[in-house]
């Protein structure tokens, strides 16, 4: 049958040489550009024979769209692994992949530091009300509509989603003298908490001075922060989101900003990217970035390398290094029932 096939969708920027080296163990296919319709046609016409593993690059979604059941049905039945470049993977239908017997990996770990850096950048910018002054000085208006900000010291930082990124945010926050508390579905072992306090979701909302969202987007987390949650928060809370835009009901956030329930927000992600709610753009206090959490040379290379490591592991060892947690939990549940 020959070597198993590996398909790259999109382009690589930092690891082209490493990709080519995989030809030692796999037959390489590339779909660098095109359309969803063209890609589906090529799949159905059998152009990717003996396909074993698929590499979804950073720009693959722009080319083929969401990885859903329609795409799964068109792909060869020989496909067993999807190696995705990105910490977030809400554009992949994980239950459909699991049902089909396809294992999926993402790129946690590689993104932790860069994303945490951006979260702290947004937090400090929001605390110091930096947007007004930043814009004013470029307009020759010196401080503009200057207002006093807040120190991070002794503020309570609530982290919703204490995974790799959340833990990296906590480490940085402690250097500024912040008190860290968090909420996960399950409490972490003490050594992983590193002094952070585990609290219920409701207590996190009620007692945090700054709330940082660092969790993945799925059906259960979409709009996890909306009007009812804002009402439970402290008056003057600051909200930071470097996870995914739809974690927050953006219209509810705009209302909370207008009422000053939320003093300001620091956002790197938005509900309908690249479109941003006009109310956020009009609010002169918000600190807004265009989804650049992982946009460093070092992190982008590390992400590409981790995808390639997953791809090689899928071929050589029949498993993924950083399989998505939903599939890990499903596997553990099956084993426990045996």
C-alpha cells in the first residue's frame, strides 16, 4: 500500500523544511489554496489516496471552512488523525470526528506564554485606562480625557479556566501583587494551583476585581458570561478575554460598560470576528486588539513544530501527543466501563 498519506491544508511559514522531512515516513499531499467546493470535489474524486493524517494550518479555515460532517463525509475513510494548529478548535466538530474514529490534536503548551503575555498587557492597559491617553497623544492632544487608573497590587484576579494559559496568567499576576482565585470544572492538585484559591463559579463572579477568561469555546461555554453573570459581578469589575469571543455575550458586555457595572474591558477576541460590536468601538475605555495572542515568531514556530510532532507520532506510534481533552475524557470513560 505504500506510505501513509499526510495532507497539509494551507501553508507553513516557519517549518517548511521540517514538513518536507516527513516524506521519509509519509506520502505528502498539499492543498495550499482554493475553495471549500474545490477541496470537497478533490476529496470525492479520490485525489488524497491512503490519507492517514491531516495537518490543518493556521489559514486552513479560510480555505476549506469549518471541519464539519460535510467535510468528514467527503474525506477518505482511511483518515485517522487531524492535527490542528491552534489552541482553540471550535471550528472542528469534535463529536463528529470521535464518532468517525478520527483523533484530533491542538497546540496547547506552545501558546501559553504568548497568550498570557497579551492577557496581562490587556489587564494592565484596562487598569490604567490606557486607550484614551494612547489615542490622545498621537492626535497631539497630550493626555486627552485623562482619568486616574488602578494599581494591580492587592486586586483579586479571577481566572475562569485554569489550564496552561490560565496558569501562566496567574504566575504573571502574582508578580504584580495580585491575589489569584480560579474556577475550573474540577479543582486542580495543590501543586498545580501554586497558591491560587479554588472557588465556585458564582463566587468567582461575585468577588473578582478582574475577571480573565482563559477557557475553550464549546456548546457549554458559549455565552458563559452574559447579562445574569454581569449582574452578579462587583461594580467596576474589569473583564479580560483572550479565549474566544463568543464566551461573552457582546451585547450584554456593551450594556454593562455603558452602566459602568464593568469599568472597562480588555479584549483580544470578539464574537463575530473580524467584526466588532460598535458599542465596544465607541467606548473610549476598552482596550481592543485584533486577535494577536499568539502572534510572535517564536510561538508561531513552536505551534507549527508541535503540529508536526503530533503528525509524526500519529504515524509512528498510532497516537497523538496533545489530543483534545474531550476525546481524552471519552477514551477514559470507555476504559473505565470495561
